[in-house]
């Protein structure tokens, strides 16, 4: 997976499972994201062990007082440069990984598909 690497796996249990972080990194790399920092050009990128959520709220002029206000949270993977601290966010849903983020599986279901048959 190149220089993009998951952060220390000893993070607390609220962190994304290691397999989910690997899948996110794999998908980011597959989509052609450079493995260098956009600011300092160093190859020190790591994936933060938890998702970041962007809260999307309707504009006040668009809110109908007779209808419920629906807020949306957009989950994003965060890449951090270990050299300069620059942060890059990638929307998990746009990467096609929304379902795996919701998964309670302890291991990557795709790995189980690759078991050799006798």
C-alpha cells in the first residue's frame, strides 16, 4: 500500500478496526491519491484511527418551520502528514466504503472469500 500506513494498532477500542483502515487506504491509493503530502511533499502520511464526521445542517432560509429539520453527518477518513501536520479528509461514502464502516465484523469479509479450496 505504499507509504500510506495505518496508525499504531494499540489505539483504544473505539478506533476503526485495522482491516477497515487498510481498506480505506487501499481505496484511496486505488483512486490515484498521491502518497506525498500536498503541502510539504514528504512521504509521511498516516491514516487517523477514527473517522471524522462533518455535520451538515440546512441553511436557515431553507428550513420550513412546519417540517422536521434533518441533519446529516458525513463520515470522513483523515490522513495526517507526520512531517508538517497537514490534514486531508476523504468522504468514506464517496469511496464506496459506507457499508464496511457500519460492519461489526472483526475481520475483512473479502479476506474470507480468498480461502483456498482443497
